[in-house]
C-alpha cells in the first residue's frame, strides 16, 4: 500500500497537476486570443460597418425619401387633388341633371295618374248616382 501511496504522491499527482496547469494555461491563451480578436478586429469592423450604414442612411436614403415624399405631395396637391375635385364637380352636376330629369318625369307621371284617378272617381260617382236614381235611393 505504501508503494501505491508513494506512486500516487510522486508520479500521479505531479503529472495531474502539470497537465491541469498546462490545460489552464492553454485555456487562458485561447480566451485571451479570442478576446483580442473580438476587441481589436471584430469590434472595429462592426463599428466601421455601422458608421458606413449610418452615413448611407442619413446622407443618401433619408434625402431620397424626403425628396420623393415632397414630389409625391406636390403631385397630389397640384395634380391629383384638382383632378379629383373637377371629376367630383362634373359627377355632381351630372347627378343633378339626372335628378332633375327623373323628378320632372315623376311629376308628369304623378299628374297623369292623378288625372286618371280623378276621372275614375268621377265615373264611379256618376255610376253610383245613376244606380241610386234608378232604384230610388237618396241623392247626394
């Protein structure tokens, strides 16, 4: 048992300690290299790309958008709105003319139907009066 304990104390433990220390050193190196790559390569590239994108947005895309928006507003205000107003006025006038025509036709038809109704009423009163006088009823 003493041999195993001695072997463990003087061989296994020092080798394990060395390997563990070497692995820790290797891990620290890898982490340090990764941090250096991130801090000194990737972040400056990201910052540069971000600055370029911001400049493109602020000095190219936004002015193009604002210019197109101004053109669209001018086209709407000076072309489309007056055309729409003109079309609306024309359609309203056409509707007014159609309403006047239909109203006149309706008035004429109403007058004709009223005259026919009056004639039928007078005819029925006459027939009623004749029947009453034939059968000796009262006259009105």
